C-alpha cells in the first residue's frame, strides 16, 4: 500500500546581516526562527522586560526542575502566556514526552502573530533540545541538520547525550505520527490488518 508522503515547508534562510558569535551572547536570547527565540534564564529575568517587549515576546516556555524552581520563575505572568515544564538536565530524563506539547504551544503562539521565548537555566541543553525537536517536526529535517541550524544562531548549544539519542529517535516517531494522521480510515484499517497479519506469520 503506497501512502502519500508528508510535505514540509522550507527552513527560513539566515539573515545576511547576522552577527558573529561572541561569548557574552550566551547570556542573551537569539532568534532561531521568525518569532521563535532561544536563550538562558538571564534573558527572561525582571530586568530584561524592556528587551522582551522590544522583540514582541508574547509567550514563554520556562524549563526547570523542582530544585531550580526557587530561582527560575515565570516573572511576567500578567504580561506573557507561560508553559512551565519540569525537566531535569539529565541523560536519563525522558524529554520526548514534552515535544508534542512544546510544538502545540509554539504553533499556537506563532499562528496568532505571537513570539515565543524558550529558556531553561543556561539555554544550552534542555531548551535547545526542545527547539531542535520543534524544527525537526515542523520542517521535516534530520537531527543533525536541525542541530546545525540552531547552532548557527546560538553557537553555545550542547544537548546532553541522552537528549541527543532521543532526538535521533524522534525522527521516526514524528514521521510515523504524521503518516497516520494523513491516512484515510480505510487506509488505516488496511495498514493495521497487514501489520497484524505480519505479526501472526512471524510469531
């Protein structure tokens, strides 16, 4: 049974006047895609409100674990819409489970003309992994291409080894999910029937 392949938009090309990376930029946020920013907590602190408003930020994804909750906080809940995620920067953390809700939140913001900042503590591992996953699923690119795309805009990113492994696995997961979404009820029923028959024959 031949199925239609998902069609993805092209990744936006970098601006010609993009800045060369300097070490202090790791303490700031960078625009990865039009309307999608990645940065550290220092870019979302109370003192940074003028900068956030200047860039038109309307939504914030705040990533922390319980022990960080005392100092990594949603500082502007009256001004911005927040998604707060409890994620440890640990190679055994299951970060894949957060990819769908992150994509839904970012898409919801961008589709209404909003702009999103994704931040953890340093803006290097957890938040970078979520942004990479978003780019993979939105534009249909492999992990390595998505990583390179993000790193060209925020050079200091470095997801931990466990997150990298999960991101590499996620490519097959999101493609399978998209394929199922594109299938008609009849195609889905036929595919399930063929899968069941294969399992029966190889059992």
